[in-house]
């Protein structure tokens, strides 16, 4: 596999230069380690997906240089890589996207593909979109370009490893490689390239908690299709890992797959934006969130490569990311209070707040009650321990309240 990957990497240099491998001083100091970030968010399409798409097209067109068309189904990074490569090779392609795809992603795909790509919006969900793409391929003879479950896609993604091995100082290999996992193309490519040079225990995989397709499959010993998926980490929210990808990753233990909460990923995104000025999409922050979950004790003294898989972030999502990050950090909570309907009751409540507490939301939920009213209140503070003091003040004042911050059903209804 190594020589084929090296050939693919050389071919890629006609499309874009290698992405940087950067020693991150901030994270290295935090964990007492050498933390290198492989910055796939700095590729021409701000993700590694362009690699697999390029390798797929390169091999197909080498075997059949005649004019033919290609098709893919994607609402994200695969579509943009596909479009960029269509324009590069001058071949026509059709991208099927759900109708619900954010306009920003549609516009970027159109920009990368130019006149060589047609975008079709079909269905509210990806499964409907994917079926339409398959139907189009069967009806027209267009070649379907899969996002991860194909040997040429895996080989293209493996060029990430070929690059960082050459980029590490003194010709050394890392002690640990941290890899985000969605469909498994990146992880199977990198581990395959390094097989025989790094042992299985040298890899840590990370998935969003709401889409643990690799973890569940390794636990079962076979490919598992998840009943439901949380789409917040859209670049890695895959309901079923690819068959080829699972075959390549089945030698690893389920314990090597870390499941990371979506809200913890948001903390990483905000931290990297504020401290480093680096814009990451949720999937792109997975490997860095895993570093925090591993902790200093597990990382100290080691050389670590964390693959930053993408930076296609729609800033319209920033308020939601900030909200999730504050809740995860314990700096924001939501309460439903039962407040007496009398003059001065609100003032008495406000006097219970500490000097670092701030009201971020205040809404009457029920105004018709004669003696008491229900109030939704959101409170932000500067340190999580402040909420213990605030709840003690609530109890001392005899307030009836419910903390609904972690009550997913109720919070989704009223927040």
C-alpha cells in the first residue's frame, strides 16, 4: 500500500501543496507533550475530502480518458472536494444535495465546480438524496463517486499520513496519532499506510457521541447500522461505517474509540477560535477534543499528531456552538422558577444573584395564575462553582425551581 499511496501523493502535488504539520505551542504546553496538528482545514476545499476524490478521478480517467460524467450525493465536504476535482479534470459532474442543505454549502460547491458541476436539490433527508443520485447514475451511466467506502478513496485519504511522516522532524514517527472517524475512509487509510511501522495501540479514534458507528461495530464484531444519529457534527455523523473501512479497522479495540459529547466539541471550537484564531467545523475539532478527554497524564512526554479534518464552518451556527460550549463548561444554566405574583417579588429574586451572575434569558411561561407564575430563566456566570451558591440562595429563599439544563426533552421544547 505504501508505494501506491506515495504515488498518489506525488500526483496530488499537481493540484495543491502539502498541508502544514504545525507544532501547536498552546496545546503542547497544556499537555506537556509535542502536539502536532495536521491542518487539513487548510486544503483548497478546507477538508481532506479532496484527496480521496482526486485519487478516484485520477485512476478512473487513467483507465478511460474518454468523456464521461460523475455523480455524488453529499451535503458537505465530499461535495466540495468532488466539485473541485471535476473542474480540475474538466469533466462534468452532478451533485445531489438535500433541499435542507445550508445555502453556504451550496454556494461553495457551485464555486468550486464552476461550469463543470450541476447541483440538484432533492428530498429533505440524505437517504432520499442518495437514492436520487443512485437512480441518476443507473439512468445516465454516470459513475457514482462514494465518500469513503472505496479502495481508491481510502488510498487518497492515506496521503495525509504520507505527508506528516515526511514532515515530522528527525525522521521520527509519532507516539500517538489521533484520528476523527465518520465513514472511516481517513482512519482506514492512515492506519493502513502506517501498518508495520506503528503498533495498533499507537492510534486513538474519536467519534461524536451521537454517531458511534465504528465503536458499536467493533463491539459487535460486524458492521452495525445505527437506529438514529445526532447530526450536529455533520462531517462525522454517519449511521453506518463503510464495509471496506470496517474491514481495515476491525483489528483495533472498541476501547480505542473515544465517544465525545457534541457540547465538549463546541468548547474546543470556541477555544481554538479565541486562542488560536483557527476556525474549525465540529468534525474538525474531534481530535483536539479527544486530547482534552485523554488528559495530561496520558499525553505527557509524547509526540502526538492530531488530524484536524476540516474547517468548513457556517458562522450562522456560532450562537448555538457558544451556547453548547457554555453549558458544557458549567457556565450557563436554565431554570424554571415558580415566582409569587406580588409587587417586589422580581426584585427579591434579583437580589439572590451573585456579582458574577448575569441573566441571559427571562420569559414568563404562564401568566394566568393568580398567586404564582412560572418563569424560564437563563443565567450565565464566570465560574461553574457560582451555581452551587446560587442554588443555596434559592433554597434559602424558599423558591421552587427546576434545573432543566440537562433535561434534553424539556430544554428542546422551551429553550
